[in-house]
């Protein structure tokens, strides 16, 4: 056991005069799928809602529209929504690549 001197302590944090992390070797390989599942579970544990149907750009845009309308208590006309998407969310000259 290490002997650390506490410099300051509160309900939210503690400051020590020194800290040495004990390194642990990973016991195994974590696949990308497992990493994503763990990340999603961490977010769910923090109160985020997981929507497995949000798996393509159209579904994501539909969800953004629904959330913006709900948060701002408005309803977009189709023409307003298309303009908003084209100007701010899905510009023609911008892409993932």
C-alpha cells in the first residue's frame, strides 16, 4: 500500500501530493463490436437513450427533425426542413470523406 499525503479534499475531489498508477496488462483483445457495445452501455448508464434504428443518415435526420421540433415547440414545413438540412446539416460540398 502506498502512503499518500492529502493536500486538499472536498465532497467532489481529492488532491494528493503524488500518485503512481499501477499498470495492468490487458487480459485479452476487445473487438470493435465489443468496444462499441461497451460505449453504448456506458452512455445508457449515464441516462442517454439508445435508439438502434438510428443506423443511417435518413433515420438520423428524421430524429434530428423530431427532436428540434419537440425542443423548440415548432413544426417545420417540408420546405423549411429541406432548406435547414441543405444549409446546416447536409451541405452538398461537405462529406465524410
